[in-house]
C-alpha cells in the first residue's frame, strides 16, 4: 500500500508480490444445454473474442494473474468498470467488501490457505452483471477447478440458473474452505495442548504466539464477510429466488466466526496452562529434593557425631556397634520413605 501514497484515487497500482505476467483469460459460455470453455493468453485475442459475447448469453470470465497492472487496467476499461474498481482489483491487501454500482455488483473476497503452519490469503474479486460474471485473482484455488467441473456436467444446476447462482457457488466454495483451515488449526491446537501439558518447552511459547497471530489474521479476513453477505442479500442485482442460498452462506460465516472465537479463547488460555505446568513441575522437583534432603539429615547427623575425635569414645571400637550402626542407617531411609508414602506426600 506504500506505493499508492500520494497518488490520485483510482490509480491502477498492483500491490502484490507476484512477478509480472500477462494475465490468462478463461471464458466459459454456458447454458442449460451447452457449455463452451475458451482460454486466451493474449489481451488482443481476448478483446476480439469478448466482442462476440452476447449480453443475453450467460458467461463467466476469469482473469489470472493480475500482476500486469497495465493489462488489468485495459481489461477493466473493456468491461466498463469504474477506475476505483480497477484500483481495488489491483490492491491485493484490501479487506473483503461488496459495493453496488449502477450497472454491476462488485465483491472483494479472501481465499485462505493454511499449510505448514503458515496462513496465506489470496484476493479474489467479482463483478456481477446481468448475465455475466467476471472474476480477477492473483492466485485462485486451481482456477476454481471444482466449480468448472460442475459446469461441465449436463445435469448441473449452475448451467440452468443465472449468474447470481454462479456467484453464490463461488462464494460458498471460498467460505467453506475456511472450515478446512479451521480443521488444520484445531488439530494443531490439540497437539500444542498435549505438548504444553506433558512436555512444555520454550518453543511452546513461540508456538502459542504464532497461533494467536494466525487466528487474529484469520478473524480480520472472515469477520467482514458478514457485511459482504448482508450487502448481497440487500442487493437488487441478486434475484430474490437466490437469496435463500446467500442466507445459507451467511449462516456458515457466523458458524466459522464462532469456531474461530472458541479457538482464540483456547489458545489464549494456553499461556496460563503453560505457566501452571511449569509451576507444577518445579513443585515436583522441589518436593523430590526435599525428600532426599530429609532422608540424609539424620544420616548426616550420625556420621558427623561419630566422626568427632573423642578420647574416651569406646563405642567405635565395638564390632557389634559397627554392625548396628549400618543397620540403623539403612533402616532410617526405609522408615522415612514409608512414612512419606503413608502421608501421601508422593
């Protein structure tokens, strides 16, 4: 975002870190009885093909990657998008949102990926027109391979419904993927809990703080999704018969937030558990050392007392006393350990 400081509103500046590549454009024209998929690598070829797409024909245009800001700017103008929309498409750190313009609906979403204890977000933006859905992505989930497979099926409901239903399918796909992220995090939290209880180390503290940061970042991404779905539910661009599906997505978002808040509370309690576990371990160590010290106190007294040099000490010259003293020093630890066990001190 630093690159945009001081620039005029609507400046098309790419804020991501992916190397500059020409965007690849996937055009899917579909209907209840047909589906046609075309791939374009050059902007000029796509420009010629886009002129042939009839507004009455349902289509989905996916553009990826968006690192070439000049090409994305040209495409946004080709689709008749506002300069502020083009700016938001290229600002990959934008928070999720939904805005309704006069001729289209603009939606910004975050696709979450959690792998090898690292959370990454990839921005995906949608522009919904009457019979056309346009999507921009820096790194989409295999370009929505699963949704494309559903479109290719002859009996697929997506082919029979309008673009509003296609947007719902993509939104539902992105939101449901948060469940997979939370499942990975839940497994990691469970392992960390066992580690803290049984074998806490300094790395456990680092792991706790890393998880807290991950959950905070996840909350920043999923929390605005409530408002996004609310805007879509109020939008006139979404047909009334499809709003029941968007309400289902809203329920999923609320459920994800509840699970996320529960995980945050659990991780926050880990620090107290860690300190309590360390305190208990220290108490166990001190108890063991105290027992050992207590056992050796009478033995030290006997050895020191009879180790003194007395002129009239006759006991040390007795063979029976030597044997008895050994039996006494062996009996004392046994009796003390028995007493401690009887008192349940260990």
